[in-house]
């Protein structure tokens, strides 16, 4: 029985070391360009947002338009993708998916994972296209202004921000503000 326990502990230790090696490799790949950079605006997208082809690259039309606007104003920004994409023709600066996956394997809550990832991104502000309550809570804790790009009208039963949905949520669960895609959305 002792031999079985010892072998089991060795196997667990070996798997943990492999996970750590994988994590550090992924970390270097994910944030190589971030560590040297100053604070900047971050646009967070998901793979589903990448739906338009510009200059032979697949891009998020929302992120592309916002980044071009900021670029014209002399504002530094990066596009960060939260999900893995195998297509090399997709346009984004880096992915946080390896970090999110690693923290999930360690059974770390999503809010805690984002609290550890955000300092690596060094966001001055963060614009999210897909709302995430864990990201909201982490940004609130880190005092980072998180804006949600609302692409459509918010009605009473909207799945995230409708009056009926928000009952029981604190202010820290909500974005700092909303960016609207058009005047109709902004007015409603």
C-alpha cells in the first residue's frame, strides 16, 4: 500500500511539473509583447467576434473600427482574444486562452484568474465585446475601467443588462460604462 501511495504521489508531482512547464511556455507566448509595454487600452474579443476579412486577415469588425479610431487619435491599444483560434490569418495581438485554461485546471475561480491576468495586460481601460461577470468583478477590484461595447438595444429582459436581469447584482458586477455602436442603441 505504501508503494502505491508513493507511486501515486510521484505521478501527481510529475503531472504538476508538466502543467507548470506548459503554463510558463504559454505565459511567454501569450504576453511576450505586453511585459515591456506601457499601460494601454485593451479590446477583449472572442473567436466568435472575428467575422470580417480585411487585408486578407480575419478581424472583429468592432475591434478593428475601435482600434482604427484610437490609432487616428494617437491612442495605443491592443486586441486580446480570450478564446483559442487555430487560424493563423486571424488578426489579434495575443491570446489569454492558455492562461484561462491553466487557471481552470487549477480550479481557480474565473474572477481570481482575471485578477492575476489583468496586471500582465496592463490595461488603462478595457473594452469587452462579450460581457463576463467575473471580468467585471476583477476589473472593479483592480480599479480598471471596463466598458462594454453594446451592439444592440437593451430591453427589460436583455440577457445581461435588462432591468429584470440585474435584480440582486451589485454595482461591481456591472461595467464602468457602455459604448454604443449607433445612436439608436445609445438612446434605448
